[in-house]
C-alpha cells in the first residue's frame, strides 16, 4: 500500500518519460504544422486569421514557425523551454481568437496542447535532449 500512495519517483524513468512525452507531443503538433508549412512554401495566396491586425501573411508565418519549427526543436530537445513559449502563445491565440465563441469541444484540443506546452516550459526537455548536452557536465550533476 505504501508504494501505491508514494509520491516519490525514479529519476531515470522520469527522464525517459520526458523524452517520450516531448517527442510524441511535438510529432502530433507537426501534423498541424507541416501542412501549413507546405502551404507557406507553395507560393499560393495565404488566407489566414489575423487576430492581432498584423496581416494574414505575418500571422500565418508566426503560426508556421510555432507549429512546425518549434515542434522540430522540441523533438530534438533544443531550446525546449523557449520553443514551448511560442507554442503556448499559438495555442492561447487559437483558444481565445480562433475558437473563442466555439463550444468547449472545439477548443479542447488547443487547451490540451496549451497545458502540455506549459508542462514542457516548467519541466524542460529532460536529460535525454540536446539542451542537456549543451548545458554541460557541470550542470548535469543537478538532480532531475
């Protein structure tokens, strides 16, 4: 019974889970970002929401950056916390502006992504990431 209610965790398993979690979520987000990226690079006219009145094209480029480029960075575990910030902004914008008047079911996916990217912002990429390699051996002695 003690083990069932224990709040301790295995650091190695936690880092393995962060790797699986990070790669999976970013790969899921790429299913949204890759089609936008191909549309951006196709040369076709861009019609997209403009919630900040910056223009459709700049708004679309920012979403492509967040959903495509930042997802790749998260998969690599490179600049994970910073990449998460861009995705948090994109998902918050989707919840508030794109789905603001929609029922909960329409904004549920963006809200889930929002929570997930906040989790990555807080916990970072974990030990199995480029962030960890870049941080160097002196910082790698920290407990994860």
